[in-house]
C-alpha cells in the first residue's frame, strides 16, 4: 500500500480568485464556478482589474448565462445579485457541461468541463491523541484508504468536516459542520515514487490547510493511504462525544487540479523576497479568465481509535 507523506507546497485557495492582467490591459469576464452532483449551478461573474487598481470586485450584472449538457440546452441561470447567477436543476448523473455567457460588452465567453466518477473511501481513522508536528503544529493523526481506479487518470482532494453534536440535531448532518484545518508532516524528499502532494488553504490561517490535493500517476491499480493531521486548534477531539468527524474524498477534473496547482506556484512566488514575475493562474475560460470546474466526492464518518 502506497503511503502519502510528502508536502510540496502550502498555498492559499479560494473559490474567488483575483486576476491581475499585464500592462496591456483588456477588461475581461472573470468566471468562478464549481459544480458537482446533487447540487445546482452557481456561477459568479466579475470584471478583471488592473494590477494598479484597488482590489474591488466589480460584478457583471447583465449577462445571459446558459448551461448545456452534451451540447443540448440544460438551464438558463438567473441573476441573484452581486455577480451571482444560479440555477434550480439539481445535477444527477449528467457529466459533460458547457457554459455560455453572452454580454454586450464582452461578447461570447465559453467553457467546458466534465464531472469525474466518485471514488469510495474504504476506511478512515482518527487517533484522538495530540501530536507535535513540524515543531510548531499540533494535531490528531488521520488516515484514509481508497483504491485508485485504473481506467482513467485521476486527481484527488482530501478534506475534513467537523460537526459539533452538542446539539443532537446536528448528528449525521455534514452540512452543519465546519472545515477542519489539516496539514502533512514536513519530511525530506520522498523516495517511494509518490506524486507531489500540494496543500491548499481556504481559511487563511497558519494552523493548517483545508485541502490536500494530488494526482494518481504513481498509484495505478494500487490501494492508497493518505496520512495527515487534523489541527487541534479549537477542536477537542479528546472529548469525542461532542464531535463527529467526516473525511471527504474529492475527485477533481484536470482543469480544477491545474487551477489549484497554479495557485500553489503563485503563492510560492509571493513568498519570495526578491521580485519575481507572477505565475499565470490557470484558466479554462475562452474569452475570459477564471474557472468552470467540476468535481465529485464521497465521504465517511471517521472512526476514532483509542
């Protein structure tokens, strides 16, 4: 069984990305839209800004936004305010979607992505005993196991949701939880042949990250074990009766993965003390910027090992 234990990047990830065009500035539509089964479409549209302008999001308020499934009309999204366009249809088994945005100023903007198959978690464990890691981090050891399908190249993300069940109504309701901050042990270069592991952070905190994501190049036909730590900051798992912990395994589209990876590189550049040319954030938007990204997921209630 392959074991993942290498940290390559620590990054900041957000579903809203700021784009800074070069000096040959051309205002464009910035698309932020992430979709999955059992959910409806929510697409946020803003206008790109110059690097020397104040960081203010300028919503696109008067666009026509349509989604197509296998090149057939699927749904027209309705403007909700503040740049958000939403639909009512719940995605079921459909996979291949195309986004078309028409705007008087920007013209036609398009994108396409496909929802990957979900991969089931076989086992998930959490040891409710704090460990000191990386000199300045404290967390609970965690492990998930799954089998990587061989029929396609796969990209994965691992997340943790913690549900406070001091209110009994929250028990079993993953939607009532909050994202746990997770991190990997910082080790030397791994020699097992594992792919790079990249870490992203939606919480803008130093105590940990919210997603581990990686590709399966080194794992075809093999069982995979992902070992990481759940930050114990503000979470007392030792009092296990008050919490349910869920591990989420996301399968990401290639576009979604490349988007996260480009942000990792950009944040690495930002941390350098010497001036460096910015990394271009990955986009799959034609005549625009941003991402129309698909993913799937499975989740499991982690077993607490004593």
